[in-house]
């Protein structure tokens, strides 16, 4: 099993412009469009839905990412979610 640190470093950060829903413990942390990604992949800036402004979300604060890309959707789950 990966350590928490390895999981965070290996999370697949979303790309700029992707529409995402970010979750922690099955609760929505933020949703919207990726505005920017930290160079080291440790976090993302999200322009939130419903004019809620721009917020930074760190990889360590996210267990799951639901991504919406054109006609397809994909989900990434960290080992923290899968193993619990």
C-alpha cells in the first residue's frame, strides 16, 4: 500500500480548463473549471460553479476527482478511499 505522501505525489492533477468535482470523505470540496495547476502538481486553482469565486484546493485535501471532458467522464480515487 502507498503511503499518504506517495498518494499525494502521484494524484493525477487535472488539466487547465477541465470541469471537475473534487471530493473529500464523500463531501464536495469544490466544483468548477481548473484555472491553473501548481507546477509540482500539489494543488489546483478552481473557478467554482455558481459564481462562488476562485479557490485553491490542495491534493492532500482531495480523495476523489470526478472529471468531465467533452462526451466522457472519468473518476480517480486515491488509495485512501479504496482502502477505507
